[in-house]
């Protein structure tokens, strides 16, 4: 039986990380996007009850709190929270704030998305989609493509809970590929009836090859990493930047699911990388009982482990003649996902200054003090921080 029956009894540890990712992103997101002076819609597409049975806030209340926080700024334009729920609509309605900007919608995500894509006048609004289903059956890839193709939104961002393990388990069932007991999730929805439906969810047929490799001699953990890499690659045809965090019960476990983020904006990417990196670091420290290690092994994206250990050379290889700090950070975030925080990169650059790289700032002096600028603030519009590779530096041969 699926654990969805007891989902709202109390929050599991891994649900808390998901909430923290949402909460920590929404506040700066709303502040930043409010500056566009265009209305914002935060759509919680699988909203649930609003509150857990033990009183803990669910995603609708987390979203409502972030909106209230932003609305306290008198310059803010209209912000709406839209909450879609098919089973617990009454509970949802009773639990969310009774205000005109909080809009509960009774019914199906699929039908609401159809309406949204085909009939909703988007009028240059900013849209943030939070998609948090129990499983995978409803999350057709084409919805993301269609909503993104609606040209008249000012911006669209997506935060998606993707049950990669459940997907692969269902894929094995439908392709008659045996799975050992300890590689099977305790609960997942066994209700997808054809491989073609999985194609629609994955946005392609690439998953079939992953399953045939798994069938021969691969571990589920590797299959899961391959699947999320391909899914994100596919989602990069919809959003310019895509990153994800694995959500696990234990460090050594296969992820229970992934939180996947898609955006077209550099600032949003860097904000989310920092946010997800922080959640991962906290989870890792707690899992190790706060005991440090000499060499970091537990990266959220293990396939990049080798490159992570050689970060200085990786950084230098991304600098041709010269590059703005922010552009370099974006390239590093694309390459390493959430393996490092933005301050990790900056610390690394500081230690490389005068060795492999040089830094120049424009204006070179801090206007207030007249002293040479030493700022590392990559988001400032009035300051350029340029990084160049030293001419004599040569990449190592091995
Ligand atoms: C994982 S729970 C959402 C939890 C919620 N985001 C939170 O953090 O409190 C998924 C919710 O989606 C609802 N649901 C399932 N299928 C749905 C569908 N097709 N359309 C709308 N809601 C659906 C379920 O009733 C359930 O309340």
C-alpha cells in the first residue's frame, strides 16, 4: 500500500528538507521578482491539506507566509497564491488564509494545467510553479514545455519533486526487468499502465536504455544518477538552467526523490545553488553526527567527484582571456550543480589570486572610502569584477 495514506499525519525528515528549499528560495525570489513591477503567481499544483494533522505547516502555508512577508513592502505589485488540490480541498480551504490573494482551486492538476496553458491570459506575469505530487503519474513533461512556450509570461520558474526511484521501479515493472528487494523503494505508485506513458513523463525514451543497462549488470543507484542527469538535460531544452538536490533518508541510500529546479535567470540559479548546497551540507553533517572528514566524499552529485577534487584546475580551464565573476559563477554552477556553494567558489578564487589568476575591479576604488576595492559581490550592477588567467600558467598535463 502506498504511504500516501499516512502522508499528512506528520512530516517525515526528508519532507522537511523539501520545505526548507522552498521557503529559503521564495523570500528572496519574491523580493527580486517584485522589482520587475509585474504581478506574480505562485502556483502550488499539488497543495495537500495546507497543514499536517499534527499542526505543522504544509507548502500552502509556507507559500502564504512568504507572500505576506513580501506584501509588507508597500511598493510590491499584486502577488497571488494559487493552490490546486483534488482530494483534500475542504481541509485546504479551511487551513489557508482567507484573503483575496489566496486562491484555492478544487480539482485535478492535469485539467488545471490544460486550462492554464490553453485559456489563461498570462499578461506578462511572473509564474512560479511548485509541483509536489506523491508520485510521477501526473507530471507529463509536455506541460512544462507548453507553459514555457506561452510567450506572454514575463518569467516562469519550476520547482519539481521528481520521484526518480519510483519512476525507475515502475519502468522495471513495465519492461519486466527484475529488481532485487533491497533496490526497491518501500512504497511507490504501481499505477502507470504503459511504457509510452513513462515516455511522456520523462520527456523521451532515454530511460529505456538505462533500464536495459540495469537489467544486465548495473546498480539501481547508478541507474538513478543516469536518469536524473538525462531528465535534467531534457529539462534544459525548456529552461536555460536546471539544478537538483537528492533527498535521502541516509547518506548511503538511493535518493527517495529529487527536487529539480528550472529557471532562465542567472541570479535565480545562483540563489538556488546556494540554497540547495546549504541543505545538502546540513543533511550531511547531521548524518555524520557532525564529525568532519579529511577528504570530502559525499557530494550530492557523485559523478563529478573527480572534478570536484581538482576544482582549481577546473576553474582555470573555464577562463579564456577574461571573464566576469558572475559569468564564471554561472558556468561553475552549470558544471558542478549544487556540489559547491557560491562562497566555496569565492574562497577558492581568493586563494588562487596572484597565482593562477588575476582580479581587476571597475571602478577600482571604493567611492565611499577612496581605497582600492576588494569586493566579491558578484550581483552589483555598479561594479565589474573581472578574472583573467595568468599568461604563464599552463594546465597540468595529467
Ligand atoms: C505530496 S502531497 C502534497 C504535499 C504538499 N505540497 C505539502 O507540502 O504540504 C500531494 C497532494 O496532491 C494531491 N493530488 C494527487 N493527485 C492530484 C492531482 N492529479 N491533482 C491535484 N491534486 C492531486 C493529493 O491529494 C495530495 O494532497
